[in-house]
C-alpha cells in the first residue's frame, strides 16, 4: 500500500508543477496578445485560454488525487466473506489449470507419455530438516520411477506439504513442478488450497518482506479476474493472508547469491505451521544458500532426480520414433544402450536433453548420424550442437498456421536467422537488466532503449502538426509556429514518464463507480471558480475590466466543464492492467492500445464540444482548432498508462537497427507458439534458461571475434 501512496504523491506533485508551468505560459500569451491585433490577437487569446484551462485542470487533478488519497486512507474496508473466498478459489483454480495446461501441450510433456525420471529424497543431510518433521515412517520419495499421480499422493502425505525440487540444469525441475501443479488441481478437493506457479525472480523482499504480501501482489497482477467486484473486496490479499494458496516458486537458482539467501530467510520467517510450499532450485545454488543462511527450509522434503539410465532413455526415444524410422536410428539407439556414445548418454540422462534430441532429430526426420559423431565427444559440445539446431528445427517443423484456430503454430513466416538474431537481442537486454533476468515484458522494450531522441523527433512531429493546422486552416502561421514550439516542448517533457509506465485498460462498467463520478462535481466547481479567478485577474491586469470578465467566463466554464468531463472519463474508464480481465502479454497490449484510442477520441470530442459551449455564436474556426487540439493533447498526456504509445515510439527505432521486427508483438507471440518462449501472466520468458544462456554465450563469442585484430598479410 505504501507504494500506491507514493505513486499518488508523485503524480500529484507532477500535476501541480505542470499546472504552475502552464499558468506561466498562459500569462505570457496574454502579454503577447496585447501586442497583436485582428485574427492574430484572437488566435493568441485562444491559445492563452487553452493554456489557462490546461493549467487549471492540472492543478485540479493534483487536488483530486490528494483528496482521493485522503478518502481512501480514511475509508474502512469490508472483509470478504467465506463464500467470496470459496468462489475466488474455484475461479483461481480454473485460471491456473487453463494457463498451465496450454503450456504442457506446447512443451509436449505428455506425448507420448511423461519422461520416466525417478526422484528420491536427497541424501545430503545438510540440505534438509530433521526426518521426523518431514515424513514419518518410510522414505517419502524412494527414487523409483513413479507416475505423477503417485508423486502428488506422496506430496499430500507430507505432514506440512512442503517440497524442494533440486537438480542440475535441464533435469526437469520445472517440468515436475508444472505436472505436480496440474495433478494437484485435477484432484483438488473442496476447500483445499490452490497451487499457483510463480517465478522466484519476481519476488523483491525489499518491497514485499513477507511471502503473503508478495503472493497478494502476484495474484493482483497475473490473475486480475480476482479483482471482479462480484467477488468482494481485497480477494488477492485475503487469499494470501488466510493461507488459501500453495505457492509453487520456480527458479530460486536464477537469483543472485545474496537474493537466494534472503528469499530462504524470508520464507522461513513468513510461513506459519500450516503453510504449504513447492520450491525449485539447482542443487549447488541451494546448498550455497543454505550454508550461508545457516538453516534449511523448515519442514520441507528435498528431492533430487536420479539420472535416467541409457537403456530407459533409448526406450523413450524409440517410443517417439515413427513406426519405420531411418536405418541410422538403430545404430544410434544401440550405441546408446551399449555405452558406445557416452556424451549422448549423459545428455539424454536429463529431460531437457531428451527433448532437444526429440525436437532436433526426431521431429525433423533428420539424419541422426551427427548424434553418433558428437555422442562420442564431449557432452558440452553435443549440448551446444543441439541448441544450435533447435531454432531451425522448430521453425521448419512448425510452419505458419492458416488461421488462429491452431494455437501451437506461428501466425507469420520468419527465417531461422531472423529468429536467432532477435532472440539474441532479447537475451542481451535481459542480461543487462538490473531487476529481473527472466521476465520480458513488452512495455520494458521502451525502458531498454534511450528515449531522448525518440521523444524529440515525436515532439517535432506533434509541433509540426499543430503549426501546419494553424497555418493552413487558421491562416495564422505566426501563432501556429509559436504554438507548435510550445506543443513540441510540452510533448517532449510530458512523455518522459511514458517509457516507464505499465499497461492499463478501459473498464466501462458503472457499477461501484457512480458515486466516485458524482464526487468529481464539487472538485469541478472548485476548478471552475479557480479558473474564473485566474481568467479575471489575467484579463484585468493585462487588458481591462471588460476583458477580465470575458476571460473569467470563458476560462471558468471551459475549466470547470472540461475538468469534470475529462477527469470523470478518466476515473470511469482507466484502470491498471492488474485489474484487467487479460492474462497474457498480447491481451495487455491490446487493452492499453484500446485505452489510448478511447482517451484520444474522447479528449478531442471534449475539446471541440467545450469550445462550442463556451464560445456559442461567437465561435470561430480558430476556437474550434484550439479546443480540438487542447482536447487531443489532454487525451494523449493525461492518465497514467501510456505503455502502448511508448512501445510504438520505440519499436521502429529497434527495427531500423535490426534488433527486432516492426511487428515485434507478432514475433514474440510466434516465438511462444514455437515453444522458444513461455508466458507467465503478462510476461514472456525463455522456455528453457539453458537456451537463454547458450545465446548469451554465442553473443559474447561473436563480440570477442569481432574485437580480435585481423592479422597482417
């Protein structure tokens, strides 16, 4: 909550400062208008009124945000009922199951059957709590091949239902976590906790010291349907606080060393006696964090995968082959079974290695002879070879679909070289991220690109349009040039925050908002009176009493009406993406785009209608232009969500450099359909961190080769 209050304070201060600046501009325009005559004086006076109205609306916006914070701070919150909680849990269970069932299809986790990796309780006593606390009687996970139903049953048999899944790179830790999550959801009893999978990299203990606070924030961001008014208030917070969730935290090893230790400490500090947990981490990183912390994860069973033996790996690969495979496969499988390809045996001892072999050689029906050649060398070389072949294999075996009804095939044609280059760029951007090296949000593309030049060129374009409109339609090039420069500077300065804003969406439902809209009216009256006073003072001091009265009526009416209409529209429509019904990157992108269009069209309409109301029979073309442009700028600049605009200002620059295609969102969606990326709420992630690391290594190698001096002849 403190973060929300801080954001409101920052926005209120920013609105106040802008109001002061625009008020100064309005006074300056009054001074200029005294030295002009005729149509130029009228145009300058119109511009002055627009600036005055803008300044008053900005000041009123600051006042409104302060009043809103004060009301919310004082208003007591109604606690959700038990029925609200039960309904919310059922909805959440359905959303989670739908989300991760699609992921399992993309990853072919059950085709033809789950990979037969056995898991057993770790023998490293320094990593696990006392056996009597974890499981009573026989060993919970004896290391025998088990179906996922048996794994879920053994997890439920744990007294505290806490499990740590360890293993090396590509050993199937996330795969097991996803399969457990789906099985627990499939067999969930009424009242049982809802498992939700979340990346460990999204927890910042400095912002959310307690696990429950983080889970509440996570639910609000990734499952916004829980914010529906029909469910009652504060549902995500209530689900987390009441222990109605089973967090499945994936990728502890992807955090920095100190952050891993801090997270383990926070978990032990946050969990009560009945809190449940599933955690995945690489073995060595978990051991280092436990050693640094000096404690284990309380009451948690710790399991590790047993390497798949070569015979079982060969049997699995043979089951994936067509009935009549290439003759070379017989030699490959025979070498794998008899130990003639040790590198291949090591690679296929993990679930990732089996998947890579299946995608690059079985799905493509390619000649498997290179598996024998690399299989007799080092496992690292074979793994790099498979990663090199992965992108071409996926692109060739999954051609573009004919329509949207085929969700696991791309919608556009890309070459393997393009996919490799663009994914390498994304990998580079993630590697330099100071916050998160896994989550890729489409609105973060603007954050990773220098925006000053983009803002200046965009400001010049906006200023040019304003100048052109006043020159061609109004016949006042002198005033058009001045207003164009003003619009350019205003756009450049005001768009600075766009490149760090998050997406929003439009919500037209009135239920629960009508009283909020009514509460805007007193503020509108206040703003109208304030505008009338400013207009009267400016007109009287700079011209005469009659001009002051005219300016008071015009500025006061337009300020009051404009403020009520614009602010009401924003308060009614604009909502952050965390409250949206969208759960994917594309849906948040579309929602923010639709919100932008609504703001622009509404602002333009409000500006023109406001000019008609205020000027009446004395309405001129200049007044219509001024009102329309002012409303258009209001629609562009007001509000707190401009992620789609920032994205569209950034991507063309990235496209000219070859870093991403102009249709960047289409590419990201297709990379997800190809199985190279996965989605977690509104974020993309590399489906396999090993591929991300491989691309990063290749990028470093290319840079090193580029810097090497060319020997002289």
